[in-house]
C-alpha cells in the first residue's frame, strides 16, 4: 500500500515563527534569555535545519520508503518548497493511522528545526526540544509497525 505525505516548508516556518515568538513573549521580563524568535535574516540557517530534518525523517522511515523529494538545495531559502515522501507499507498495516503519520512527520520536522535553532542561539531548552523531536520520531516509527488485527474468516 502506497501512502504519500507532503510537508509544506512554509507551514513549518509559520509554526516555528509562532512558537519562537510565543517563547520570546513568555521570557520578555528575563534579560538573561536570548532572543529566540526568528526573523527573515535567519532564512539560510533555517534552510539547513529544514533539509537536515527532512533527511533524518526519511532515514527513520527507510524501511518503508518508496520515494522521496526534498526541494533542491541551492543554499537559498525557498518557502514554497514541499517535502514529499511515499511510504510502501504492508497490506496488514492499519491505514487508519495515515493521518497520525502525517501529523507526526510535520511535528518532527518543526521540533527538530526548533531544537537546532535553540542550540544555535544558546537557548537553555535546546536539549529538551531535541528530546521532544526524538520522541515524536520514535512515535512515528512505532505507528509504522502497527498492524490490523487478523480477520476471522467466516466458515459456513
């Protein structure tokens, strides 16, 4: 069974902007906390983090990976790019979990990029964010191993 998943780079960047802006607002009164929110000038770094997260995700799914398309790496931010990957799962895989795969894949890319960004700027919660990303990736791997319960054949 083939299932194709798409992750919009712009949707990921929008989520990262919201998260980092919220984190900045939460720590506004603490001068020892560095600026966390991203700005347009951070695009090149985020581009690298985007590609790293996409590669890590495909590596984690390699057992089921049928095809993958990561937008061309020219070193420039491309907010219109879409990461697309197709998984070939066995017929016994529970296809009702397809939305969970999509959600976990998106969440992994966002959290992985946040972890790298937080580490880059020296934010104290970088390791916590990396652990969250790894937990999401492990959850995704677990989802891919779920099988439908066997169906009893009617014998009359």
